[in-house]
C-alpha cells in the first residue's frame, strides 16, 4: 500500500472503515476506462465501502446506476461512485475535456454540479463545511445511535419522506436499502405530482 496517494487528504479526514475491500481486476479495469486515475488509486490502495465512520461510501456503480437513471433518465451519461449515509449520490462524467461531478439529492429532488475535478472533490469539497458530510454529521450520529450501523448499500432516511412534507427530526429517522428506498421516493413523488 502506498504511503501517500493523490487523495490522501480525504483518507486522512475520512479513514477507511473496517470492511473496506479492494475490488477485483475486472472492476478496476472498468474503472480505468471510466474514472480519473486518482479514484482508481484510492480503490487500489484502500477499496470500496464506508469511510469516515460510515459518513460516505465508495460504491459499486452497478448497484446504484439504476437509481440514478430512475431519477435523471436513461440517457444520463454520468456514473455513480460515492453515496452519503443519507443517500446523496455523487456521480461522475467527463464533459468537454473536464471532470464533472454532480450530486443527486433525492430528499429535496435536486441535482447540482460540484466545481472542480475528482481530486478537488475528495480533498477539498468533502472535508469542507459546505459538504453534505458536514451538514449531516450530527444527524448521522443520532441516526446511528437510534437505528444502528449501516450495512452495505444501506442509507438513513426520514419517515415520512422529506420529499412529501416529512420533517428533519430524530424521531423520523429510519434505515434500509438505499437503491430500493430512492426508487420508492421517486415513485411516491411522481404519484404525488400526478394527483395534484
């Protein structure tokens, strides 16, 4: 394992949790064809799974692509690579010669571009006070205390869901399979809109 990698500031701020695993060669070959070298280096050095005491997970795109397409359409060109403990999906593509990283927030139904390249995203954006990780730190700890640790591909969420008027309250927290829950949120929001 290298002493220092391009995303070392991220690793220092959000150390890999137990259970993080380096993916196989076929997965890494897929990654080389679709992602910047800095992310591949992180996968090779540490792997997929939760980082920072379950604040964020580096994920298998194959598990989360259907959710991203459900929300943004089948023509979406970006690929999911990380998910917060509350289901914000970070997804990547390369547009006009530059990295483009976006964040899908299913709770408030928006998708925003995060300035900078992949290295900036990990080393500057995520540790900053303006990231979802900073916003959700106390809430995540409360969710973990109340609902327990997350399993692979699980997220915390609110019941009733925020998209339909639920409130950000400790007693409204729950957890479950992330892709399944995000698909349910999308379906419920669509039904709500059509019933108006």
